[in-house]
């Protein structure tokens, strides 16, 4: 893992939200490969990402999974801005049917723009979506 660069015009500040509710933060040069980000996440004990995982880039109207297939692309080629928020998505070895309802990781809907959780609906889901949107705006410096 390369040393963390100082903030600057060619640097991307990443925030990774973990399934446990925690988060990781680090800066990367936008000329570095996504593999550097994946290696960093895998090296963080709090991420608990020893098995297969992906990061999900999400904002209103956009949702993209990034993993080994994109590992050799630069952050710039992946259109990473100066600040990015990603979600860590672990791909459990057990199938969806075997996992208890509470333990299922958020999954990307086939339609594309939102993360969904089993049984997610109504006012709770709407409040959660609003909270995520507000947090995204704060990370992007809009609030």
C-alpha cells in the first residue's frame, strides 16, 4: 500500500461505509489503480473484507459496483471526483436463501439506482433514503 498523499487537486478523498455501520476514510491519487483501494479496504480489520467483496458507488440516478473486473483501471478513468462515498458490499459464501433475514447484506437492485434490503418499505425506507441523500450532499460539500 502506497503512503497516503496530501490533499490536492489530483487527490480523491474516499469514504467507505461498512455494513456494520462504521466507515473508513483515506486519500488516493486519482492516477492510482482501483486495486490500491481494494487492497486498502482488505487490509483494514474493521472492514472484515477477507472474502469476496465489492464497493458500490451510488448517488441519485446512479449505481455502479466496482470490484476485481475494474481493479486495473485508474480512479480517474472510473470518473472518481475529489470526494467519493462508497459502500462496502461483502459477497457471503452462503446463498441468500441460507442467510437469516437480519444478516443479508444490502444488494443492488437490478433496476439500478438504490440499495435494497429485504423487507424494506414504507416510512422507514423513505426516512433512510432521505438520510443517505443528506449525508451524500454533506460529503459533496453541498450542505
